[in-house]
C-alpha cells in the first residue's frame, strides 16, 4: 500500500515540519503533498534560500487552496479521505476557525494519522500563543539561557534549528501512530510542541533543576571549569574544541610539546587543574595560537585525542565526511547552479532513499492532484472561478519566486 502524507501549513511556516518523510519512504510511489493557505509566503527566501531549491519542501507535490473559501471544503475532505497522514501546523485558534481540528476532519477517515505541532502545547494559559522555534523551543525551554558565554546576553541561535529537532520528534509520533494502526486498524491524533522538544533537548539541565542541583556558572573560556574541555584559537584564526579526559592529560601535554606542564604543581591532577583552570587556559591559549590548525590537527590525531573543528556552513559543504556518508546529496531539477542539498538524517540500512528533487512552486500540482482525486475539468474550473484555488501559482503567492 502506498503511503500518502498531506501537509497543511499557514502563511508563516515552521519549516521543520516538512522533515516528516524526507526522501526516506521505502515505497517508492508514496505521495507527499503540501497544502498552502491563501497568501502563503516562502520564509526560506528571507534567509537567501529560494523555496524551490531549499531542503524543506522538496520531494513533494504542492496544492494551493484558499481554506477560507467555502468551496475548498470539498477539496480538503477528498484529500483527507485519500491520505494516510495529515500534518497541521496552524495555531490552534486558526485551526478551529478553519474547522481543521481532529474533531473536524478525523471523522472523514477512521485510519487517518492526524499529526499537529504547536508552540506551547494543547493546554495551559499560553496554549494559544504564537510560537516560533526561537521563542518556544529555545527561549522558553531553558536552552537559550545556557547557550552563551559568561557576561554575554542571550543571542539568536540558528534559525529553524529548533523546528528541525521538533520535526524529528513529530516524525517519531507519526510512525508510532502508523505502527499502532497496523496493529489495531485505527487512526490516531499525535502531537508534539516546540516547548516540549526544547525541554527534552535541555532535559539534562531541567532534570538537574528538579532535584535542586547547583550548576556551574556560564562558560568563560578564559576561566573555564576545566581548561582541557574548552575552546581555543589557532594562528590561522580557526577555532576548535578539545575534550580531554584525565587519563589523556599526559598525551595532550606531550602532543603540544609542553611536557613541563605534567610536573607543574598547579596541574598535577584533575582537582588541581580545576582550581587553577584560568592559569592552564592561559598557557594553552599561548600554545595553540603559535601554530596553524593543520599542525594541531595532525598532533591531536597522532595522540588520538578528541577534538572538533568549528566549521562554518561554507566549510561544511566541502567536508568529505558529510559527502561520504550521504549527508550532502545530489539534488534533481534545481538547475545548473545548485546540484547538491542536505539529506534527511535518518537511514534504514538496505533501503534506498528516494532521490532528492527540487521543491515545487506553490500550487504547481493543483490540476494534476485534483484530477487524480476524481474532480472533472469543469469542477476544477469552478473551483478557480470561486477563488478556492488560484488561476496560477504567481497569483496565489504574490509573484514569482
């Protein structure tokens, strides 16, 4: 049986939702369709990523429907009856107004997996607040307070990073719902929220707070709790992290050409290095600034020490480790200037991922999908005349991308 995933999204998207089935469906003829509301915009374009080549909508077909139109109800009902999974990320108030709640559409399809994501959950005083990943996932969950250095104010994390993490959680809920349906024959209403996923990502610290733990101060790389678990800079302005255990202290001191640190009474054991971490960090700063990253990488690898180079997105796209592991993959149909994209992070060994294809234009597949659903040419024209669907994708999106 082919799986059919239907995504309903508002004008301002939470893009991570669309990681749902990214090129991973074992049945090669699965259908993934995005329905957009009138006035939908491509939020990725604000970050320099044209929607049709970005990673968020690719591999699916696009239907543009004005969900405020009375005539659109017939289209929506037929799509829901046809679908296996319906993903909705409208705010709850909008969902109710458009009659898109589970109670509204669930009766159309008893086997439907209705999956929704909210900013702050279904209950509580802030359930109806609008939520973005920066506000709900990062700020409200405790994560943003911890991901900064001492003395620095909270900063803006990478856009959509919380969306993508939340989408992976929603994916888990969806496949669990599908598994349950295989066992019972019944559909499910599954959900998660940005704040729940943020708290889960911060759960080590939140759980510690629940038992009254005392935390280290915010990280100060000049005076860290542990100078061999810290960030340093090289002579060619590259930043890297070292994570060195107590058992590897001797290997580090030898690898960096500073064996005298081993007999320095300030650093002879883990406790002493903790008390004198500022002095050790200052010493290591001077050492690492004396050589290039290539020198230190060779030294760390020879000593089998754990390190991580801080890479920019421009560095990442040329990283052979990502290329060899299918993290950066070919993209079909996006033109000569863009032939690669980021793959989904999930792998099923022995199952070939569907090739990545460019994201569709808004409403690109309206006629094709409506015909497949059994609507006649006359009915499709009537939908256009009533405003339920646009005459063109440009009309609906406010111009070409």
